[in-house]
C-alpha cells in the first residue's frame, strides 16, 4: 500500500524529521558555544592573574583566594547568554581553574583542597550578583549593579590590606594544648628524647599532609639540633620530590621542667603556608595526683601565617597545629610506658 505524503515512513516525513533534529542540534550548539567560550575566558583570566600574583610574590594573599574567583565568575556570568546557565557555567569554570592549578600551575592536591571552599563561595557570590544585575530588573539603570561595585570594592580593599600585612609579616599566633600523662615527670622528660619512626598516625582529616618518617629527637641540651624527616603524602602527591625536613635548635633546656625548640629551617610544603617560630614543652606534676605519678604536659607553638584571608587560614592552621600537638603527646605517652 502506498504511503500517504507526510505520513510516518514517507520520504517527506523522514526529511522533515531530519531537518527538525538538525535544527535542534544546531540550536544546542549555539547555546553551548557561549558557555564554552565563557568557561575558557574565566580559566584564562584565572591563569594570567595567578601568574602575575606569583611574579609579584603576593600569591598567598586574599587577592588569589577571594578577589580572583569573584571577578572570574563575574566575567563568566556576563558572557553566558541564558540566565539558567549562569550558575552551572560559573562552577564548571571554577572546576577548570582548580584543574589548571593542579596540573599546570604546580599546586599540590592539599593546596587546592584547602582553597576550594573559598573558591566555591566567591564563585557563588559573583554568579548570584551578576545574574541578579543582568536579569533581575528591566530598568536601564539597574540599582543592583551598584551592589557588585560595592562588594568588589570591599573585596579589593580587604585583599590589598591583607597582602600588605603578609608582606610586612603577619602577627604571631599561639596555640597551646595541655595533656595529662600517667607517668612521673622524670619519665616523661626522658621520653622527650627519642630517635625513631613515628608510632602515632596523623588524624584522618590530615590525609594529604606530608607524613613524618623519622623523629630525630635524640640530641639534648641548649644548642643541640633536632629534626623531623617527612615523606610523601599518602595520596602520592609530590612522590617524586625529595623528602622535606624540619630542623629545630634547642633554645632552652631545663631538665624535667621545660624545653624550647626554635625552628631554623622548614623544607616542607608547610613552610609555604606558615612560618613556624618555636615549640615549647613544659612539664609539671599534675594537680590531680599528689603522689607525683601523673604529669601535666603543656605544648605551645608560635607561628605566623603566610596565607590569607586571616580568619579562614588561621582557623585551619590552629586546628592543624593542635592535631600535631596531639600526635606529639601520643608519642610522649608511648615513650613513657
């Protein structure tokens, strides 16, 4: 039976269906091209400004972690033609920025991981403001655009101040933790001198940090040199690089009571995040034990941050140093058994 013209299966129907599909594919490509161009533009801006910040030696400031992702998302959002594509395109561009940092700009996995909350937050803020300014009002003079100007000005002002603070040297911070060890003070003091691989693992949330491989804490007395050797992180990042080392000079040595270790060299990746100044170990008989069978140990570390913004990175660094205090206290417990 002959097919009716235009009915399913006829040549005309097949041709029309083919044309509809072709136009749909062409329309999809038309929508995708601005998005792809926007993502590449955002990543290009990120890489160029990152290299500029590295050359000017201010790559650790809030200019990198706050201002750059904010302006990158503004650029991407203003290049995307459809409102519903702005947020997804900005976040895809942010992921490309992270990949570029890891694969092409030499940043380690832990560095990208630490910065990702800042990048995502600034990307979301920039995308929301740009979307609101572009599509939130039909008035020629959209007042919402002034919000972008005010936020951008505040971010630039804070980032410039933060970069100056880091250039001059951030204020010192002190982290102190106190522990009780079920051993006499003399026994704990002897446990402070050891030369062995670590017996206490790092906390799980520090999974990408360099791993201590050996504590060379045998030298005693003021002026003695102690050090910690580090290996590659457990995720294999930087596995081909030489292992790092932290070197400490004993600045004070009061047997059974107090020791002060000044960091004279930090060859690990941590040295790019903070300047480790000194660590103090103070021992006293625990007030809860009148017989002297328990010891109160106070570990105190002073440092300066090398990254900004201050509130975010000081919170992370305080937590990281407190975790290292927990590890050292665990080593003392093991040695005092």
